[in-house]
C-alpha cells in the first residue's frame, strides 16, 4: 500500500450516500501521529491528510475534525481552477490557503462554520489547504509566498472533475445529484473556470424551469432529454439583485432530465447552438456514469 493511499483510507469513513451529501456523517478524525504527506508554510511543517478524488472532495469539510497547529487537510485537483469550498453543516471553522500547482499561495481566506456561501479563490488554484483558524496570520503567511509540498503530494495524481461531452466537445462538471445539491446549485459563486460547469441530474424527465436566485455569474442553462438530446439553451443573465429578486424563470422547451449550467455564451462559442440559440437537430450530450446512476460508487 502506498503512503498516499494509506492517508486516503482515513478519509473513507463515510458511505457513498454520505459522500454525496445525502446524510450527515460524524467528522473524520485526523490520523494519529505524523504522515509522510506534508506542506510547509510560513516555516511551519504541517502533516496533511490529502483528498484526491471527487467522491471524497464533495462535501468534505463537514466530515473533518478541527486541525491542530501542526496538522491540516489538503484538497487537491490536477489543474488550477476556481474551486468552491463550503462549510455546510460543519461546526469547525478553518482558514483556507489556496495554492497553485507550484505551491505559490494565491489567496488566504477564513471559512466560517455553517457558511452556505463558502469561498472561491481570487485566482485559480490547484490546492485548498485547510488549517486551524488564525494560523496563517500567526505564521505571517500571505499571498505570493511559496509553500513547500512534500514529494508524496507532488507525485500524487488527483482526480479531475467528471467529464461530459456534447457532440464530442468536453465540459468539466460538478454534479448536483441530490435534492439539496440541486437546490444549492451554483449559488454564491463570483467566478468559475472557463470550461467548468454544473450538471443537475434528476431521476425523472419533466419540463423544468430554473432561476437565478443568489447566482452571481451569468449562465447558459441547457436542457437535455433523458436520451441526451439537447432540447434548448437559454442565455440567462444575473438579475439586478440576486439575493432579493425577482428571478424570472429560465424554462425548458420540453421534458428534461439533465440540466447543464455553463458560462454565458459557452454554447455559442463552442458552435453547439446557432446565433438564435437553437441547437442543431441531433445534438446530444453524453453523461458520466454518476449522472446516470445518481450516485458516486
């Protein structure tokens, strides 16, 4: 067993349903003693539990116990992106140090307990290091500083987001599989990476309407039938006050099972719709197995 795999086993204390956010689980305890994986910031070496898979990154924060001064948690992606870190039902607060692939600190923000709005780094990052509140300030850590990543972290292979394709064109997607995930959606996100989006997967096919409550970026909202046929794409701007509304509906033009939200204009840019926003006949999406089954196995 590799050292990094051993670390990950300490983060596998929840079942598939809990990892998908369907039920509340007790926090995951920090592994006893030191680990081989470490991040050094502000001259302090922190033993870190590393989270590499999308299954484990989803809703990770509520399952983490409060770290000490010499321990932290590292959520890792294979590329730099505007990830969203949310505390949801967590009773613990953290400071989050966002790092690029080279270990340069691109942002430092506090994450409060029970904060549904969460954090998005000001610049794209590959790592989110969760540490004890106040520790970065105590160590004098600031944006532009360089952290040192241990060899185990550098050689690890984090899993990217699931991929779906539309007529062969890929999109990296976060998956909204449960009712609570679908209700929360892309709310409170001030920025999102260019080819990232969110796929809402439903168990049944119905005519659907979306709206932009608490949504801070304008979106393309695309509706797909159960067989993957692209029904329509609505270019949907943000409203004057996303927190107060009113929020006009952005509806499907027929029964839809899947709904994809991407940056405004993404479908036109990729040549998937014409100038009036209509998809060519036969345009189809192909979805990852988690979207089809409604769970991460």
